[in-house]
C-alpha cells in the first residue's frame, strides 16, 4: 500500500524534525536559492526518508509576517 509524506511549510523548516530524529532539513526554497532555481534541484536533495519510512520535505517560506507560506508549498510541489 499506501505511503505517508509530510510537507512542512513553516519558515523555520522544523515541521519534520521529530520524524528525522532531531536533524534539521534544508528547505526547498533555501536549496533553490543556492542552486539558482527549483528545476536545478534533484529529488534526493529535497526528499528525506525518516522514521517508519515517512517521506519528508520542508518547503520553507518567507520570514514570518512577510508573505504567504503557501508560496513555499507551491514552489515545493512544482
């Protein structure tokens, strides 16, 4: 069957930390900024497998109060 995936959209990128045994995961937005664009990212750079086989992605987002965190989710799904 079915599999579980969590997409964190907190600007602090800490939504998946518990599932990843307290390890911080770099957000898609941060990686895209470093590489130039989302298209330059590889799946294994943004998707990490945590406890119980749960797939984890941190979309990230703008600093709190500076915009919509939904932008990070849309970027990650693209």
